[in-house]
């Protein structure tokens, strides 16, 4: 996995822990990536850390679960 992807996964992990939710827009704005890349990053995060977040279909944001544990420190 390259360093850019790892940085984005760390950002997802941090924002979930600190704010309780995160959406694609945070990654797009901070890293200057496209929507498809942000979507792939969330899919990869959920694959690597299953059960840490769930998608809220109304807000279209990923929300921290009660079993959340930081993986990328």
C-alpha cells in the first residue's frame, strides 16, 4: 500500500475517533482527490477494519460504531 493511501486511511481513522463521523468531502477537500478515490478509500478502510464504522444513508457519512478501535495511529 502506498503512502498516500495510508495517509488517507489514517485521516479516516482519526476523524471517526475525534468527531464520530466522516464523509468523502473531508478527504476530497484535504487531499485534493476525486470522489471515486475517496469512495475506494472508504471501501478499503472498511475492509481493513471491519465493524469500525457504518454508513448513515441519510447523511451519507460514515459513523463510528460502539466497537470502534483506532487502527492507524
